[in-house]
C-alpha cells in the first residue's frame, strides 16, 4: 500500500506502518490510481474525478470548513453516484475499514465521465476564431 501525502504533509509526519510506502509526490498519480484496489482521499475535486473516471471505489473526507469540498465536490460526486463521503470527526479506523471492505465487494456503478472535453473545447475555440 502507498500513501501519497501531497504538498501539505511531509511523508515523515505519517506514522510508520509495516508494508506502507509513504510518498510526498507521485508523478502521473492517475496511473497509480488506475491500479488501486480502492482509495481514501481528502475531498479535492481533481483527484476525486480522476478516481471516478478510472472507476475505482473510494472514500473521501471533505475538509470541514472548505466550502468547495463540502458543497461543490460532494454535489458533483453525488451526480456521478461515486465515492462515499465520511465526516472525519465521526470516523474511526474500524468504520473506514468496514466501509472499504464493503466497497471492494460491490461493483462500481458510477455514471461515466465524458471523455471528449478537450475535443469539445477545441471545437468551441475554433468557432470563436472563425468569427474574428
């Protein structure tokens, strides 16, 4: 198992656990997420939507006073039927483990994430340029 701490937490701040690899940064994180059995993440939109597009099960913990994570990200993930929102203050290691085990036993049934965004953006930009 690997934990990626990101830019705000140094890997050495995470307790050592046998079999756990700690990384502050992973190049092409989406490649690692694609291979993951499941993920436990903070409630950021970019990582969450990558996991949704990759159709991996996950639990997310929105930062309590972070409007975007609490409202926008949760709303977006609900739209896709993806992930399980957990309140950090109310969670225990056992409750998260139980949820993850259940999620691993059930097939992912998220709505598909459209994969043509770059093409649609290019077409819109091209239409604007033709008008100039």
